[in-house]
């Protein structure tokens, strides 16, 4: 059992006290963190020692909403109304997707997430076996679900649900525990109440959580009220969705009553701030939700509406936009934003006992940021520098479950040149 | 006279037609662009040839508002109400500044701007000789002004104005034409109408433009109306400020009447979107101003309220935030944002005949972005990739007036290690 010590760094722990340890060290044995603190007295006893040279070491970031295969559509269509964008651009191309497209799109996204410091991500798409295999190979951690849209015949619906359930069953705790699974109706506006109820029942049977898109646009909320006499939140609550562990993406247009329900039922909300801006959806009332005790995490959504997967951009956006909207510079501090991308991300995926903070006994998922650059000078508050000045491009090393998968910007588990080439080739086959 | 050709790149010109040339080339002779187009027939006749290897080459970015010496205060105070931030944190530290602080703060900022692709920047501060010398050394381009605050005795005011005028006179067209100057009353709320009038008169005498902060917060606008019976825009217009070439920073809280005046008087507006968010000031009505024909450019403001000088972040913020606020994904396209950071930046500084786009006869100010990374794959619209997916960290080469000052991420005119060290040392002397 190899014991490794990383020392002489600034350790940003994201623990309960938001402790930051200057000249700190972290010890790992195989997959697990065995030490966090000042340089230890038993320094000499470690098999391998890595000098962090003053760089910042922090928990790997957690991206709680996305669709990795859509990276093939980066820059293909921007600056369009949501419906035009979906109906005329995105959906026609997605209709041409083969498993091979999903595979290389997922690989491109996973590469980009590792490069920018994300160690755990949520994915909702189809051809999920390809994505799970890509996660297994790359050494990243994934919480995966086959998203189902309830259009078409009942036969089609049942076959999709079966596919989703089979995937959730066969891959849960896969890839050495790096993969967990969920079930996922796409949204209340694409799945009938009956279909959602069937998916909820299946999630009880399989003991997996639920994930869905919810209240992303004002139009969608109004339509839901018109059709079902209730907001999407009330509607899902009535169906029993929130009696299951559940994660919802967006929650942009939620009322005070909605927020009360989300808080009471401990629904996890994935805040996709940049995607919501770029698609013209609006700005989620995150300050209010935090006040009411809702667990908020950060998601990039897909590359098609972002257009990258650098969670550091979400960190800065989350910590600045709500200040501007509320005209109050004290709203969402740098520290609060960082917790959303670390421990609250883990909580949102029911993984907080394993990841999300640097504490003894947790899995060794962490990243090292190169602070020998202007962006981190002068050497004041490291959390401020990470959130307001840093970039995913500043990440140099990435570890997941104790295994290094990025070393000084170089991938150890991915053939970068091949992924870029194949992703480009597959994208050309779409248009 | 050395002739150099950069070829085999994607040339994003920012010319009137927003032309993008695939497999393009740019030829320069000394300071000047002599060719833009496909690989030229007289390829062999160039003295030096640089293979761009498919990377994107675009005009150097223009940052139209900032305070470079304040980089020493990065991360020193965040998440505070504007007045607390200024009065309890920023001003007490600034009061301790010596010319040595201004010098190393400016050098840290200039280094960061070059590293992230800015080739021209506006600076409003004091100890401006130090800043001008730093510009001269680094090879960047600066539009500089000694900002004056009208508090204290009339003697103090006059001595500041004299200092500002002396600086504007002695450095205008300095550093081989890379420096131009302006005069700058800090703001209508820190300078009396009489003092502003004196500064306007001096600008006529020296034939230099005017720069000021304006309508940054709601409080400031309300106070102006209370004190002078007019909004800051109407107030400045009444004083004759806008009869001079003038650049105003912020314009967050402007009425329809204000916007009419800004348009009619051709006032240039520097949009500091991230700083306005982070300080809780609000979100400027840029869509409306563009509609009325106001020239909008992008500024970072200082590092103390941003917290970096990467203009790519402003590009993405400007192209996404207004979509979210207006709930309209067609507001401010990627191309519009890029024009704000290039040709409209040049127009805002009355330098559009020399910089801001890649056209024959203009100065050779441009940057090369490394597109051999996931962020630029698949190879769809390069402008979308630059604005929505790119980062200043992706800039590899920077040229100003035909001289290369960044080469594959390495500084050619700056001792990076020394600047980081000295900036850190000087900042420690403040607290």
C-alpha cells in the first residue's frame, strides 16, 4: 500500500470550517486521504513526496448538470431564441447522432473537465454505455443517467425506460465505485404525469435518485400552469418526485411557494448560471434559495449553451451576477461559491461522505492550481483568487481516488490529440 | 526594412465586414500591416515567415477603463458594500501608496494584460510618470490620464490639475506613438462644477480628450439630482463636457433621456460589466445604448473589483448577461461583443485609424490564440469560440506596432519573476 505526501502547498479544504492551511500537506494511501494538516512529523515515512511549491490544492470540482456528447455542437449555433435554437439547429443534428458521436463527444467533454479541474460530473443523455465506458477509461467520476423524453408511442416510452433502468442497474457503483446512477425524466413538459410516475416507481425499485430539468424558462412554467394547474415544482411534488432523493437543474423561475417546497423536501438545485444567461432564460433566485436552506451546486449544462465546461467560470459568474442583480456586493461570497462547486456539489449527488472536501477518510479527489502567475499575486486570500481571478486553465494536476490523471497539464489516461481529431471528424459528419 | 509574414492561420479581422479568413496570412513591414488575405503570391519574398499552424490571429484587445496600480490590492477585500469597501479597505491602503507602489502595481497589471491579449489599455490614476515608463518598457500601448479628485483646498486642486496637464502634455504621443493622453476629473460627485469646467478648458488648450467615471451607482445618480437638479449625464452635458471628445466609464444608471444625450454627443461608453456586478452596482442598459448608436467598448476596471484583467472574461460576460436580463438570446451577439473589444475600443480612444482591426496601413497590433485545445474544437465558428469558449490564458503570441512582446506565453520585454516578486513585496508594505 503506497503512501504519498503532497506538501508545501496552500490546502483549501472546504471542510465545515472552510479551513485553509498555509504550508500545508495532504497524505494519501491508495484511494484514501489519511492526513490533512501542517507538514507531518512522520514526513520521512511516506513512500513518495511531492513538493507543491506553494501552489493551491483544493477538492476536485463537482459539475452537477450536463450533456457530454453535445460538445460536438460547440459554436454550431449561438445567439438564437431558445425554440429556434432547439428546433432548427440542435435537435436536427442530435437526430443524426450515432453511438460513435456520443462516444467522442463525451470524450471531448471529459477531457475538458479534467483539464479545468472537474473530478465529478453529472451526465444526462442517451447511449450512456459509451459515456460510462469513457468515464471508466479516463479515471474521472460520473453520476450518470439515461435521460428519457416521453414523446411518441407507449412502446417507445417503455423501451426508453427499460434502457434507462438497465443502465442504472448495471453501472451503479461501476468503474471501481467512480460511477453512480440516477433515473431521469427529461422534464415535466416532455414527460406525461403517468410516465413520470412510472419513472419514480422504478427509482424506488432500483434505489437510485432522480434528476430532471425544471423551471428553466418562464414560458415552460406558464405552460405547466395552463396544462396542469400547477407550477412544475408543485406538479412534481404532487407526483411524489421529491419524496425521492432528487436533483433538479435550473430552477430559474420559481416562486416563494416553490422555494418552500424545494427546501422542505431537501431537493438539490443545480445552478447553471452561464447557460441560463446565454439561452436568455433568466437568472435563478439563488440568494433566496440559499436563505431558505436549499442545497445549491453548480452545473455548466452542455457545451452547446455555455460554450465550455470550465467550472471556474461558473464560480465567478455565481459570485458576481447575483450581487449585480440584487445591487448588493455582499450576496454570495467567494467562499459560498466555492462550497457550491465542492462540498455542496457532493451533497447534491449524495456523495458527501466520499468526496467534496479534504478530510481524512474521504477519497483522494483533488486538484492543484498553478499560482505562480499574476492572477494569484499578491498573495492575499487564496479563496478569493480561485473564485474571482482564477481559471480552469490554471489547473495543473488532477487526482481522482488517489490516482493522478492530469500531470502538469498533460493527460495521463487520455490521448488528447486523438480525441480532438475524432471529435472534429464526428462533428463534420453531422452537418 | 524587415518584412514578416504570418501564414496558415484563421485571421479574424474585425474589419467593416467582420471578415474571417481561413488559411489566411498577414504581412507586416516594421510597424505596419502591409497585407491581409489568403497566402500571398509573393510568399517567398518575405524576409521572415511564421507558420500559424491553424491558430486564430485577431486584433489586440482594447481595455478602455482601469487603474493599473490597484493590482496590489487583488483579493484584499471582496464581498463588501461599495462604501465599506472604499472607505474602510481601499482608500486607507491607497493613502499609503508611494511612486514605487504605483510602479510595481502597474507592471503587474501590464504583464497580466499582455499575457491575456490586451495590447491597448486606458489608465486613470496618479504617479502617472511611473505608469508611462512601464508602458514604454513593456511595449504595450496606453491611453493615460492623471485622475483628479477635487477634495481639499483650492491650492491642492490646482496643483493636481497642473500635474495632470503637465503629464498630458509631456507624454502625449510618447513611447514611439504608443502613448496618448487625456484629462480626467474622477467623477461629478468628487469634483465641483467649477473644477470640472477648469479641466474642460485645459483639455481644449491641450487638445486632449476627457475621461471620467459616470453614473456607476443608483445612489450617485440620486445624489447628483439632489445636489445639482440633474442626472450626471445632463449635469456634465450642461458643463460642456460632451462638447469635447469624451469617454465615460460605467453608465450603469442612465435614463432614456441620458442615452439620447450620449448618442447625440457621440460620447464613448466603457462597459465594465464584471466590476459593476461584483461591486453590486447593477447592469448597464447596453442593448438600449447600442440601439441608439452609442459607441460601446469594454473595460475591466481595476483588479480590486474584478479581480483580473482578462478581457476575454468581459467578452463572454457582455455577450451573455444582457441575454439573461432581457430574456432574449439574440441580444449582443458574439460578433458584437468582439467588436466592442477591438474596433469599437479603438474608436472609443480616437485610435481607429491606427488600431482595432486588421487592415493594410494600420499598425501591426495583434494576438495569436492557441486553438489546439478542446475549447476550440470542433472547428466551427471561430468568433463564437473566442467569445464563448476562449480565455485570455489561450493567448500565445502578442505583437504591438509590429514588435513581438509575448512569444508562446513567454514575455520578451518583462522579467515576469521579478514583477511577481516585487508586486508581492510592495503589497505587504501596505498592510
